[in-house]
């Protein structure tokens, strides 16, 4: 599995780490969505034992193996200058046009940890 990350998306992801250690994990978030779920990126302190690595041109991302079914083998993560979220797409089309980053690390500075992945 591979995610091509555009330059602007890479810049925003790097900024979201706030110069603190953490891992990017792609999830299919069902909690509190009132919908079929949404793709989100969370920043975590530690990985789960079975998390699978997703190669990228930035840093490795991770995913729970059970949630890999919601993703494609080759994807692209992009964003727009004046839009707060990301777009995850593949050759099959857009997987999600509203991918949010949520910081779930124990100690975060200026993070968006309280945000809900389902909110627009």
C-alpha cells in the first residue's frame, strides 16, 4: 500500500506534529458519526502491535489491518490552500474529500485533538 502526498499536504501534516514525536495512522472512524463512517488521520503516541505500515513519500503511515479493506493499494493525499481538510483519492476515484487530522497524543500543544472527524 502506498500514499503519494502532495507538497502542500506534506507541509500541513508536518506542521500538525508541532515538533513533537508521533505516528500518523489512517482510520475509518465510526465513533459519533451518525453515518457509515469517514476516513480520518490520527496522530498517536504509540502504534498497536498489529498495525500495518503504509509507505509514503513523507513518513510511513499506519493502519489497523482490519481497516485496510476501506483503502486502495495506491492513493494520493492532497489539500487545497484555503481548505482545512485533506482529500484522499485513488485511481478508482475520491475515497474521501474531507479527511481531518486529529491529534490523540497524550501531550499536545495547539492540537485539534477535540475535533470530531465527522464535522465539516
